[in-house]
């Protein structure tokens, strides 16, 4: 949530974000994601890759730290 807020990307809550990821890539619907499921799912879904990239972009955090 903090990274999303710093980046100005707060169109969905952390819970909504998690639900989107699980809906898209929990292929066996067991409510858990293995590393393999996560990697395969993200590699196959451009929209999800963009969403994750935007949500976890730390460049703004680093700029704030560098500028004091």
C-alpha cells in the first residue's frame, strides 16, 4: 500500500490487487500461489505484468531517499 501511495497508483486496494492476481494466475484454484504459478502467470499476461510493474516501482521511493 505504501509503495502504491508513493507512486500515486491507488486505483485499487491491496486486497483488490491480491484478488486480481489470484483470479488471473491461481491455475489450480487452491487459494495459494507457487512461485512457478506466479512467474508463469505474469509472463503470460501483459496487463498483469504492467500492473505489477507499476505497483512495485521503487524509483520514486529511491528519488525521495536521495533527495532527503
